C-alpha cells in the first residue's frame, strides 16, 4: 500500500507510515513526482480537493495530470472519487440558480464530473465513485445550534420533505477498497455512494435522539442562504438546491442495497451517530 502526499513529514503521513504504508511525495503541480509515485502500482484511488483553492479551473488542471499520468504508467484500475456534473440536468441557461466561475452551477461537482471524460479519453481503466454529502458536516459547519427560544436547531438550505443522501467519509475508503478488490467487473462503471437517504427533519430527529434533547429542522430558502454572506454560500446553496431539485436522479442513483453488497460495512446515519454523537459540540 502506497500513500501519496505533498508532505511526507506531516503528522498524518507519519501516522500512515506507522500503519505500514509506503509514503511517497507527489504533488499534482509537479507531474514527474506523480509519475514516479504511480510507477509499479497495480491501481490507485484518486481524489482532488477543490476546497484547497476553490477553483474549478485548477481542479481540472489537477485531473488532467492524474489522467495523463495514470495512462502513462499503465495503472490497471483507477477508482476516481468524483461527483455528478450538474449541467447534464441543469443547463447553464436555466435561471433557477446563479452561474458560478463563469461556467458552473456547483463548481466542485462540475469540475469532477467533467473530469470523468479525461480518464475515458486517456484510456484509463476507471471506476467512477460518485460521493455525496458527508455525515461529518454535523461535527463541523452544520452542527445544531441553540435558537433564541433555547431549542437546538438544525438549519440547512434544504427543502422540507426532500431527501439528502449522506455518507460516512470512511466508507469512501472502504468502498474504494472493495471496488479495487472486485477488479474488472467494476471497470468502466459508476458506483453512486451513500449510507442513508434522509430528510432534514429525519436528520434532526436522529440527532436529537443521540444528543438526548429535541432538535428541530429549519429550512432556509436557497436565495436567502445565498444572501447571508456565508463563505462559499452561493456554492453551498446551489449544491443543496441540486440535491433537492434532482432528488430522484441524484439520490435515486445511490442504491443502498447494492452498496451494502459491495461494502457490507457501509454505515447508516444511526451507526455513524453511535460512534460520533459524543463529538458533536452544541452551544
């Protein structure tokens, strides 16, 4: 097992080395370093981090490097952590949400989705692993907050009654591992990942049960959220609107029964809460 990192001296890299991984320096903006890191490998799980820079154009440059290098080094199976290109269902001339960065609805979705074709054109044997909303957001930016009336409130730019597909981030690794072990049957295919499909009210109810007090769900209209000045607020609102407007296409593409056949350890939200509720800091 080889782990790629920009900084082999980081605490996370050292922890991986202690677990037995061969830690190798690779930087997407230093293509020879990526080539060297891929040499001799059977396959690879590949992911880019849009939030490191917030630019769809930069993410596309990174994906181009990965696709070129995967082809040049002859990787036999790549699991590419990707997302749907929202423009396939929502053309840019549809005025229901603002166009961002000149050519995207949801830049961190669209760059990855557009990048799928780069792997295909390069002839890389690829499985496209479509991820989704992370349960760990409830430990970070989307923790329930106590409202003025004292009630814990889960506030999201998401419509009542719509389903939000969520996943434990660890299941990305577990599922990628299962796909790589499964081999050729997965090459060329798409696996849509999720651990649960719940409405905002259902997430709030389950959070309340885990925290020992009621949590209510408060839906914020998309346009209101865009106007709040939240960092990346337009992008987040567009993302949640895409989830809601295309519930059938997005959530429906994530077959929980099939996913549990691939990855029997796939965690539901209840299972994730059982492990993580003590980490939720409410105020």
